[in-house]
C-alpha cells in the first residue's frame, strides 16, 4: 500500500470555508476513481496549506493519477504547484489491531 501526501498553498486569506468550497468541486472526481482506496482533504489555517492524503494500492497508481496533467491542474486551480511525497505504508495500527502491510 502507498500513502501519498500532496501539499499546496491555497489562495492568500483562505479559510476553512474557502478550502471546503474548493475541495467540494473536486471530490466527485476522486469518489469515482477505481484505483483510490481513500483520500483525506486537509487544511492548515496557520500556514495556508491545503492538500490531500491518498491511499493507493501501489506506487504505479499514485504516479498514474498524479502525473504532469494533475500537477498542472493543481497549479491552475489552487494557484500553486503541488509538493508530492509518495511513501510505502509498512504498518497499520487501529484500535485493537496491528497489521503489517
């Protein structure tokens, strides 16, 4: 399993409400993605950063969906280039369970 973290700067002065309004415009696209296990949108009001945490079955899926077209769309839609980290998920811990991945 792959965890991908995408960060980008939201427009100056963005609030939680601003971020939610922007995110609602893209959520349906991700809900229909056949490779995506899960996606979490986030917003940091102190830094003005937004982005997503994605769970993918493998690195190829992450790279397929976040290639040059995605990076260009993020830059145009949010006004800043994304910073992307793709990480191997090694272990999952949940209440009452520890699972190696």
